[in-house]
C-alpha cells in the first residue's frame, strides 16, 4: 500500500508537537502533511491536502472539530477523523461517533494510544481500497461483458445470423443507444491492400483501430453510431439518420478526417435505411455490394447503394479469339506478347459500356488466370506445376484486389509460366543439338546437309541453323569440317592412305580434301604424316 497522509490539529502547540515528533511516522508509512492551531486553518489545510487521516481536538477555536468533520463530509472528502479531547463529556463522543468518527481519545493519552488508533485506521483504509479495487474490476468485467454481448449481437444482425438471442427485445436489454427505427449501415475498408504485391506493414494492426476511433468520433459528432471491427482492415458502422443529416457530406467528412489524421485512405459503402433492427442485414448487404465497386478504382472513394441499384446490369464479352492468341504466345514462352494480349483483353472489359458487377468480373479474371495455368500443365514438370499451383493459392488471400491489381497479378502469373516454358524450350533445344551432334559424328562419310541434320531432330532448317550456332558457337559447316579434320588426323596417324580417308569422310575430290586439311591444320595431309613419323 502507498504511504498515507495525515494532518494534526490542536489549539495547544505542545499537543501538536508531541503527536508529530514523538512517533516515527515514516516507519509506519505515514507522512505528516500539515498542522493547524484553529478550525479555520484546519479547514484550509483539509481542502488543500485532502489527507487520509485527521487527528483533531474536538473543541477548537473558530471552528470545532465536529464542524470541521461535517464540512469535510459535505465536500465529499474521504478523510478518517480521530478525535482527541480533554473533556469526558459523553455527549461529544456520541455526536462524533454519529458523524462517523473513527476513534475518540481522551487526554492525557500516550503515544502508543495515538499510534494504535492510526494503525487501525490504516487497516480500515487498506481494506476499503482492496474492496474498491475488487469492485472496480468487477465493474470493468461487467462493462467488458456487456460490450462483448453488444458487439456479438450487432454483428449477428449485420450477418443475418439465425438465433433467438437476435430478437429485437435484446436491443433494449443491451442498452444500445441508437434509435432502432431509423438506421443505416456503412462498410469501411482501409485502402492499401488492393494491389498485387502489397504487404501488411508493421502498423497493420494499429491502423484499423485508429480508423475506427476517427470514424466513430466523426459520426458521433453529428449523430449516434456504433462502429464495429469485422477484420484487420474492414469496419462496419450502424448509425442514425435524419432529415437534418446529409449522408453524403457526413461520409465525406469521415473520409477526409481519416486521411488527415491517420495518413491512410478508406473506401466507404453506404447501405439503405432500416426501420427496425431485424432489417439491418439488408442495409449491410447493400453497403457491402456498394463498396464492392471499389474494384474499379484505387480506393479513397464513397459508394452509395442508392446510386447503383438503378444501373443496368452489363454482361462483359469474353474475347475468345484473344484467348487463343494468348495461349499460343504462352506455349511459345513469349512474355512480351502475352502481356500485350492480356492488356488487349483487359482493355475490352474496361471500355465496355457501364461497369459489370465486380463479382462477375472477378470470376472472369479468375477464370483467365486458371486458363493460363491449364495452358502450361501439359508442357511442364510436376515440380513446375506445383510451383504455379502454389502461386494460384495467393488468389484466396487477395479477395480485395482491384481491377488493376488483377491485371498485374495475371501478367505476373503469365510471366512465371513463360519463364518455365522458356527454360523448357532451352533445355529441349540443347537436347536436340546434342542429338544432332551424335547424328553428325555417326554419319561423317555421308553427304551431311542442313536439311538432313535438322530433319534428324525434327526442327526446321532455319531454326536449327540458328540454334546450332547459338549452342556450339559454330555454323553447321564449320562444326562438320572440324569433326572430319580431327578424324582425318587420327586416320593419317594410323597409316590410312589419303585417298581412302577422302572416301571415309565423304570427300570425292582429293585435292578439295587436301585444301581443306591444309587450311585447318596449316599443312597438307602428306606433310602432317611425315611430321608425325619423323617426330
């Protein structure tokens, strides 16, 4: 327990000095905060210090101890009074006890009697404080429980949950301070989590609470409201409307205040009027539908269901020819062509007359992403397929993506597929070139042409020629000539005649072969053999 404060009052200075100086009060966690020699001084001291304990003579000049106690009670002071007196008049003691005095000591008294009385007061104060703290905890628990019940009840109304506890009588039982005959619902979402690649920052848990407080304060400045938190970036508000409130202006004020004070932006969907608590779910559903049109913006907007309900429903056209063109580009691993075609498809949808319902558009965009996935499935390995599938699961966590966010995601997904296809194509080309090299090595005596070599690995001559040079660093003719000349050196060393070597390597003209050999080795075949034999 903290240190107690105490004042001592008596018109005899020796009594005051004896009480304050003969007892080591600090050892007992008691601090003397003032003394007085008459009642008026004592009252000023009480008002100024508001001590826990007052020791005072019951009969004081100018203002008696009893009058002092009455004033303190009237002023709401919680000081405990211990009276001292040299008079053994029972009438004074009776009145003191009737007023609530804690103790009454007759002069002369001993220091032990004074200390004992003060320590008894200390025990009472400690007990009272413990009970007060316990009562405060119980009150807080009750308040928290009531707030939880109100929150659960209102969320149940918003979501149209079925249950007897949602009956309208609960509205009054839970002391919800809203006019139940004139209600409207807002859905508020914190912007910033609607683009592909965006992440929740360290302040992600703080921001919604800040937004909730700002919106609540703004609404309650003009009307009565309850603001509920649905998830980490979404709030719902139930508020009273009237002819004196311009809902558009009020929403704009909420949007402006959030941007000004939290440095974040929000989007707001406004529902329709509910005339009783059981109709709140309809207003909420309409507010939810209204805010879904944020899909076509980057947020920081207000959408009212009343302005959307009369719009004609537009069915977006699916460009099948563009889809076929996209799939061809995907198969080829052509990333730039894929992005261009995706932009064309998105432009067709974006420039359509009116805005289709966001859910309809999301289904189309999701379908396009999965169609891209299917285009790759037959061409990739199991490991690569699982990688693409894992990326597709991101869609489950990106339900708030905007139209532009979806476009960025689909481009990203197509790039992943193109990267895989490009690697596969490079691997296939390497394997094809390797097989063609084996074919050439096995058929050096044949008339090897670009057509026959390309045909051996089922590639077109032009594609094969470019791929062969890119992979080996040589043209096909250079590579064949190199193999034949290296083979010729082996045969010359083995003692095979030059004419036979020409036939074995597919050269019918000996002078032509000799010229190629000299160009490759810097000497004629005969000279090469002589140099080897002499060496």
